[in-house]
C-alpha cells in the first residue's frame, strides 16, 4: 500500500510503498476514502523539516531541552547517534480521515466490514491507503453524511473540545482569534450553541467566510473593527470567552484576548500560539486561562487509546470518541457545514506536489483533502443512494365558504419585503381590509399600522389566530419561523399566504402537512411570485405548447450579502439557496408543466455558488446556476428555454423574446421589473373572497419545497437525489 511520509532531517516528502498493517485485536482495518490535511499542524511540521539544524533547534526548544538532558545522562556520542537516527527516519503525516472498514479485529462488535467510519489519531488516521485504528479512535458515520465531510471528524473534535472548555452559555459573546480551519469550526459550534461570535484574522477572505458561517462580525485584529464589534455586542463590557485558534510567534492574540475580555472572562488556548501572558492585564481582570488538550479526555492515555478502556460516561461525559461521534452527528444534522471550508481536493498520488504548493503559498487553503483511489465496484457516493420522499397531500378539505367583503387580512411580520413588495399592492386594493399586523416589537407594528392603515397593531399572535373575523393570515417573518407559524395558522382555520421558504427541513415540511391533514384546511399559498409575472406569462403563451423534452437554463446573479444581513445566520435561517431557491425551481417547473423527479447539485469550494440540475418526467432538464460572485452590474435573472425548434428568453423581467417560425420581442421601452407580486396577490385575494381553488396546487408547493431541500442532501452526498413521488 502507499503512505505519505517525511524525513525530518532532510525535509524530503514521499509517497512510499509500505506493508499493509495487520488487523490486531481491539481495532479495525480501514481503507481510506478521504483524509484531511491540517493546514496548521501538518504544515508547521513540514516547514520545520525544511529548516537547518539550528532552525529546527530554535523552533523546538522543548526537544533541545530533552537532548541536553540526554547528553548529561548518556554523553555526547550516544546522544548524537540517537538524535541523528531519529531525525534521519521517515515519519508519518495525517491524523483525520474517513474510510470503509475492511477487516474487524477480535473484541470489536460495534462495526462490521463495509461500514463507513471516521478515524482519529496521529498514529492511526494517517495519510495512507490502509490504517489499523483502535476501538476508541473511530466512530461510525451517520447515514447520508458524505465521506469527504466525515473526514473532518478529528479536527471537528479538536474544535468541539475547545468549545467545551470555554463552557459557553446561551446569549454570551465570544471572540475567536485565528480563523483558519479550527477557528472556522469553533465559530460554527459557538453559533450553534446560541453564542454571538466575533472573529479576528488578518485575512479578509477568512473573515468573510466566518461571517457567512455564523459570526456576527469579523475583521483584522490590528484594526478598530473587532474592538468596535465587541463593544456593540457587549455594551462595552467585553466578551465572555476568547478562543485562541491562532499559530505563529506573535504575542498579539494573547494581548488582544486580555484587552477585549470582560472581567473574569475565560481564555481558551486551542492552537499553538505564543503565550507570554501580560501579567497586569490578566491579573487585573482575574482572567481564567484554560487549555484544550486535543480531541478530549482520553488523549495521550495509552490505556484508553490503545487498549480500548473507556471512561464511564457518568464520570467523563465527553471522551475522544464521544466527541468524534458528536461532531459527526452535528454534521449530519446540518448544524455545522464544512463544505465551504474545502478549498481543494487532491488525488492521493499527488500528495507531495500538494504539500509543496501549500508550503510555497501557491495553494492558499483553509482545508485540503486527499481523495484515495477506489477499487473496482466502489461508488463515489455513500453506500446508501440519497433519496428524498415528496410527501403526499392526503387530505379531505373541509367545505370552503366565500369570505365576506371586504376580505380581512392579518400580517405576521412587517419587515422590508412585506412593506416594500406586498403591502403596497394590498393597501389600496378594493375589497381588502388590512385588519391586524403582528410583530415581535411594538414599534415595528405601530409603523406598519401608520403607513398602511391596519386597523390594529399587536404583538399577540394568539389573539389574531383566534379572531374569527380574520379571513387570511400572511406569514412574512424570518425563514426559521415560517413552518411553525404556517402550521398554527392552518390549525386555526385560516387561509395562509407564507413567503418562501415554506420549510427549512423535511421535518418542518412534514409538520405543515400534518396540520393540513389534521384540520382539513389546505388553503395555503407560498410566495412563488415569478410564475405570475405578466411578461413571463405572455412569453410562455407565445412559445405555445411543446411536444418534446425541453432544456431550460436559469442564471441567478444573486450577488454578495451586505455585512450584518440575517441571511448570514445559516445556523438558524438556512442557506441562501434554501431561502430563495424555491423561486427558481417553481418557475422552472411551471414553465415545464411538471414537478421534478431528481435533483443534482454541485458547488465550488469557498462560496455559495451552486449548479442545480433538475430532471423532469418527460426527460426535460432545468439547470439553475445560482451565483453570489458575479458583478453587481450584470442582470440578476436571465432564463432560456429551448424545445421543439423554439426558444424563449427572459432578460431580468424587463424584456422577453420568443424565437420560432415567427419572432416575438416584448416592448423595447424601459420599464420597471414586474416579478408578479401584484398578480399573485390578486389571485390569492380572489381565492379567499370566492372560496375557489388556490392559485397554485398544494402538491406543487410541496414538490418545489422538497426539491429545494434535496439540494442540500445532494451537496452532502455528492450524487443525484431521487425525488420519490407519492403513489
């Protein structure tokens, strides 16, 4: 088998052919699928190996002290031979991987051959095709979690143990200094724990990435931005915890920690940075300095790591192995996202070149993975092919009576979208009365009441849901609350208009449909407005009925988010595509006249750009290119549909054209973009007033939502996701 090794004396890196390790009792033999390069720890070791002997001595004073002790005990000649012999040997690299169990040793009964496991340890999870891993240093990978993501298990455990040492509490504020691989994971774990996070790193790209992954703010520690953000979030008191995830010889991280900590705050050292504590600063604030030892309790204990002796859970809740399993579970549930951290995936045979590129700075990366050659018959994806069931709409609707005139509407939420795109179309509409606006803050409710003429303003949602005079409820709040508010309104018997997305998870979608079934109330509309655009509807009519399969291309130039946008809070509000991707899937499905049967999604590393390919029952395909890195001056949405020798083009809802036997082009005069909100609201109000069918069938809304959710499943699994249709 092949293994990556390094000669610490000469600095030589090589991929050697070495014997296959035996499968000893108490462990398993694992064939690697992906292993992770630690761009901090490993690159430091690689760089040290390239130094002169004097440079090595300066970088490792601890080892020099051991050498001097050996000289005193054994003499110079014996010590020299010992040191040179150790330096002039190949040593392994790597400590975090995911692979498939190939053989199970005696005494192991929790996994079987063929199981996917994540492995830890700088002696057992090496950059090698096969590794023997003792029982307490592996954990089974949850179903559906991609092997390349599970390969982050060890570094995730390091970050998790560091967070545990900080003992974060809900509502606290933390500072993470150093936004490399470990720092980015610490940011996400803290955000998932209900902690507001400020990041500090001199690299602007890493700061931007941290904000996308949950940090409230991030900036250069040498600038005033970090200090200002801390002051804003803490009222000037300072952060509750500081996590040192930086490396290097600068003492700035330790000094910054003291400066920005509150009185009696906690400082946790996770990385290997200089720790010359400024005594006065730490003494005056009585700061609690803590160290985080690698993956957790059990580390460096041979009885735990090699002999498999576990610590009783009643005495040691979070051991190395339990931390590893916990982090894998967080990945599988979407609480932590490592895909944006993957800067590069290299083939294992290119290991030497990859290390050299990293060392030289040619390859700038947060995380780099080695992908190992597969044996014949092995697939790219996890063992179980991903599939998402599209829930069936099985309900016997209760009789619908026509509403009184005027139709009385209540709004839950009055943010920017509601006040700019919905309420202006409703405030002056005949036959509509804006009854009540409900917000979480009294002032926003009062502002909406004053501006749009609501009869009442309140913060009491229950009172509105219990008001029999309210005919319909608009849910226009943040994404994370849509499903629950929709469920409650349906159970209260209200007709519901909910802005996209309907749900952020399959469980939330199932909860909405359970409410429909329980109440018999299927009067639901999701704000997929583009299918109501007059320009697009006219273009579709002029395109005509098609007979053969179609190809549709939809380019969405979404652009970058502004600093502070709540869309950046992916831990609670979902990804940007989860939030607005339903718009584009619904538009494609409406144009193609069917719901998709499969979804395939790919994403480049380091940003939120996506390519989503939808397949339809008649062989049609729709490709949605969702990009956040495009220029600001380029149109936001362009669409092309080709079938039967005809083509339809839409240019950002300003112009449209159809090419066929005859060419049709919409007016060339500049006009405002009409994305269909007014027509959509008119159709909704009519359905409420007359008791007629809702503008979009419920099964279509469900199918679009399921397809949107399947995008994330596809990104995790790296394979097409089948949308199982209800029978």
